[in-house]
C-alpha cells in the first residue's frame, strides 16, 4: 500500500510539473521550495481552520515522503513570491500582492473595508466572470422550481441518455457541476483554489463522490453493518439497552430527510481503505495548492463499520448515567469536581475489594478532579480492546460490570483498523502541515465520533491545532459539549479546534426520536438554535479573551463560524470587536459552501478576516448524488433568502451597462 501511494504521489508530481493547469508550474516550484527550506529561524507556518499559527522551527516534526524522489517534505510554509525560483511563479504570485493602502507599511497585503450589511455586489462578485454570474443566477432560478428540484436526479439521468455522456458532461459543467463543484481531480481544481486565494479565501477540500445506490440497498448495507454478530447470543444482550444507539430499518437509509451531508454506507474493509487513501490525496491537494493554509474534511463513517460507533456511543452514554448516579445528579464529572477520595467513599461499603482497587488505579485524574473513569486515550490506540476497557464495579456487589456488550475478535479487529486509518490520516496531515476537520454526523454516532476526535486532539494538537471537531448547534446539548471539551483541553494542555454549524440532520433526528421513543435531541425552534449558536460562540470567545488577557497563547482555542446566516456572522464580528479580538489574532475564521453566500465569504476575505469555502470535487458522473442534494438544499434556502439573487442581478446589470461583458477576475489579496 505504501509503495502504491509513493508511486501515485510521484505521478501526481509529474502531472503538476508538466500538466496543462496554469498554476501547475508554480505549485511544483513551491513544493520544491518547501522541501529545501525550513531552517529554524525562518517564517512561521500559515494559519489553519482555527487560524492557529504554527510556531517556528520544524512544525509538526514528522516527515512524509511525498512528491519527492528521495528528499522529505516537511511542514508547509507561506511562500513569499520573491523567494520562488521560477520566473513564471514569481510573476503570478507577485500579481497577488498589491500596492499597500495609504498609510499602510510597505509590503502590507491589500485590504478592503467590510460592509457588515453584506449589500455590496462588487465586493461579493469581483472574483467571478460575467458568465459565472449568469450561470449562478440560472442555477438559483432552477433551484427555485419545486417540480424541477423534486425530480432533478431523474431529469439528469434522462438528459444523459438523450445527450450522451460527452454532451451531458458539458451540460453539467456549464450549470450545476460548474457552479457547486471545483473540478474533477486534485490537478483540475488548482485554478479554482488559486483564484480563491487571490481574493483572500482559503479551501476546505472534500472529495464528494458518493455511491448512487437504491434505498433498498442502502437499508440492507446499514442493517447488516450495524448489528454485531454477538447479538444472537442472548447472554450478550443488555437489559438496559438504549434504543437510540441501535439500528432501525425505518431509518437505515441515512440519506432520508438529509439535504446536504454526504453519506457513506459500509460495504467492506477494502472500501474503508480506499476512503482513507482518498482523504490522504485530499490532504496532498490542499498542501500543494494552498501552501498549507487549507483543510480537509473527513467522516468517520467512511473509515469503519458503523456498528462499532453505535456501540461506543452507547457505552459513553451509559458511563454518563453511571456518573450521574455516583454524583447524585445530572452533569459530567468535570462539573462536580469529584476526586479519587470521593470515589473511594462511594465504594466504601464494598470493603477491601480487589476489583475496586484495580479499577481505581486506572482512573485518570488531575489536581482539580476526575477526568475519566476509563483511560479513554486507549481508544485511539491501535492495540486497544473495547470489551476489556469499559468495565466498572457494581456499587452493590463489587463485581465488575461491562458497560459495552461483548465484541467478537473480528469486530475488535475492525475497530482497530478504523483507528489505524484515522491515525494514518492525521499523521499525514501533521507531516504536510495541513488540517483535518472531522464532520459531525447523526446523534447516535456522535458521542463516539466526538470522543475519538477529542482523543486525536489530545494526541496530535500539542504544538498547534491539527484536528478539529464539528459541533451542531441545533442540538440541545451543544453548549455543554463544547464547554466540556474546552475544559478538558485546558486541563490537559492541548490545542482545541471547533467548527460550529447549525446542523444537517434536524428533520431526520426528530422523526427518528419520535418513532423510537426517546427525547428529541433538537432545539424546538430556529430561534432557540440561533440562541444556542450565539451562546456557544460567546463562551468560546470569552475563554479566548481570558487567555489573551493573562498572556497565555490565545490560539489554543480556534473556532470556525461555519454559517450561511449573515446575522450570525455579524454577531461574531461584533463580539470580536467588543472583547478586543482582531482578525490578526488568528483565532476565529468563517466558512461557507462553494456556490453559496459569496456575498458573505468574499467581502470577509477581502477585508482581512480568515475566510474559507467548503469545496467539493470529483468526477462529474460520481458527484451527481451530491449535486442532486445541493439542488434540494438550495430550493429551501432560496424560498427564504432571495438576497444573493438580487445582488447577482445587480452586478450582472452593472457589468452589462458598463460593457464589462468579458471581465477577467484579478485578485491582489493575501489570505490571513
């Protein structure tokens, strides 16, 4: 596998040097430059998703042989154009540097004033050609049609049959695919990434290929991969089983009532290995085309059997219940500041019990209180055994009680494979000096996903933030989860990175909770979700401010405000101003989807804020399921928000009146 990856990487390098992309020579030169540079006194590494800047020196410290014959590539750095040793790359990169505004020191990047009403069509669309504006308007109009959107997948398949593959591909590139997707592979997306960068915007890269399988096939795969083979043994069934964390055929097709999130269905271990390789290629593409300032989004359901995430999620929730009984109330152990002595008192009635003594030896604690009943770091150890880890003494008998059902050896091996894949991806990110953003998923997977991601933060985010978690603020528990995780990061001294979103699974979550009879995990109203988002963001900013005021490294907390809601973006900007956090502090960044809300993203990037676009890419045919859902999502958005259409038409009209029919975007901005 390593040999194949090395050969693939070398082929990619050759393509970058001799390919047809306008940016290929510069990218190859920059990569070569990155390998030769990196003495301890040279420039600091670029900003990440949380806008956390790497310290000087050797960055991540790891070495990964990529795109190089025998020389190691180390952590990427911001490439100054005057240092790149090719005339072509010097010319192009210099074009991204503009004369500094009046009163600015020489060499300062161009910055525009920010209109926080986001009503400036010129600032919103100066990165687009006039044809791209017309295409965007056409796409939004089509997405506004109920009938066209409802039958969009059928219409696309019918069009392919009528037009043939070649004409159909051209049609897609001229419409939906061209608007929402950056390109077919990591070479063809480079011009899009370079143009974004020249207008102050960075990428979150996502390989958006998805299988086009029927509902029946999706349900079959999900049910088969979400039930342990040990479940047939009645002795292994748990009396206090939680229905939320078990598969239900009615909701086995996880695409149901989900419009935007990409969905993976487990087929076999080989498919998971291929997904790992794809994620690593995304990392390489981000590193090569963005000089290390980009991010790659991944999903844990792509890397392993979903049944293992279900079981781990259930044991986490059982642990919380066990702790609630221990402390005599709700809340996690961090809130109650319980100590080892408190635990000893809790088990005192059991006397001199060997099981209890052995258990207490493994409890992880600090000077403020117990952090975990179990050595949770073991779950990201490729040699860990889940069945042996999650055992607690019964407070009545002293016998060790298993909080997770017995997992057969084959499934234990599958879990270790999942963790190995994730470790491989994060190590590659550290070596390439780019970032990993772990996407949120359904609530029945999320406890396990968040726990694993937090342990990856503790393992890899020691000098800077490499791993980021995603928190869905439409959930009632969002504030508590973020606050608890930030507290753990503070106590254990690692960098914390979070992407705050509203969420992608609301309708599905509500329907499932009602059908299976557990409490609805979603906030009751849109206003309640907004309040949760703002409350959570305010707490993050408050902690950042406290660290800044006490001369600590404020970059130990990095937050991405991933929202298409301009009121939320304005709220974040206002909060930053009120508590004295500037864009230059590089702790807050903003993100929106490619093809949506350009009137928010680009003015932010051009005003000096850290701004990102979530960028899908992949072959036209294989991205059709993604495009289908994107059309569905835009239908709902455009019913409520017509602002982007209005601004688009305003800019199209302005250009046509001024004769700017063939306007060519030329950016002179440098992303923060």
